[in-house]
C-alpha cells in the first residue's frame, strides 16, 4: 500500500515510533471523545452504522477520561447512591 509506505517513511524521518496508518482512526476517535464530542457524532464522522462499533473498535479510555468519569460519579447526589 502506497499510503502506508509513505506514512512509515514520514514516521521514520520524524524519529517517531512505528504505528499503522489505520491507528490514526483510533486516535482521532479517542481525541474527539475526550474533548466531549458525543459518541453519535464520532460514529457519524467515522462512518459507522452502530455506536457499538465506534465504542468497541475505535475509541480508547485515557487515564484523564477515567479520572473525569470517577469525579463526576463522586459528585452525583442522585437517589440511587
């Protein structure tokens, strides 16, 4: 694949670790979600037809996201707590 080869060449010249070109998709999804873009919008941007595909394949929980979620739960004063 020509794009993949060019991408690897650019990474090597920039002295960055090797990653697959497709991994940029996962990074984009994770970044969008971490900035508060709704899952439905990320799903649409990536061209998925089901939200589960987006959440299962193309997003990753970052430590800051996990901490923010924990803090939100800790502040919750709902009747179920």
